[in-house]
């Protein structure tokens, strides 16, 4: 039996652990200050960044890594709270498009500040990464293409 851990295994485990710790910190900060989760923030952020400020559930699903039905379930409470609105596509009546309301835009702006502040706090304790943010971001974006 091979009990040696390869460098690839170490990398996979380090990525998974770092991702989980980061998600927990951001969930905690966003939940305490704005009452949303990181998953909800990612969805709202994707809507804010969508071309023309409208996006289909399929497009959102691709950006945030959910299924279209998962996006629908996640958007429903945000729509009830007045952060998101949906409308039928003018070209295809079967297609529903989502967009942020003014309250949703304000929420994304506020939550983005929370994410920035949380990341600055994390980076203060991570000197190896803080001086190489651009390089680290590029490596991570290239990692799972």
C-alpha cells in the first residue's frame, strides 16, 4: 500500500482546505453584516456583471457553478426580498431573465465592500500571497480551465 502523498495530492488538499476556510470567512462576514451567504453574493455579483444587466438562469448557472434549477431556487427568496426581478425574454417567452433591482445593486455594492474588507484582513496575515495578488489570481484563474 502506497502511503506517500504526491505533490499533486498535496496541492489538491491545500486548495480544498484554503477554499473551505475562505468560504467560511466570507460566509461569516457577509452573513453578519449583510445577511447573505457567499453563494448568494456570487449570484448577485454575476447579475451585476451581466451584459446589459440581465442574465438567464442558464448563464448564471455557468458563472456560479449551479444548475439552472439551483439558480431558480436561490433567486426566489432574493426576488421576494426585492433584490432581484425577473422578466420574460422579448425573443423567447420560455426564457426568464433576471436583473438586480436598485435595492439589489445597493446590496451588491455593500457586500462587495464587506468582501474587500474581509480579504484585506486575510491578506494582512498572508504576506506570501499579499505581495503577489495579481500573480496568484492569474494562476488560480488558469488552474481549472
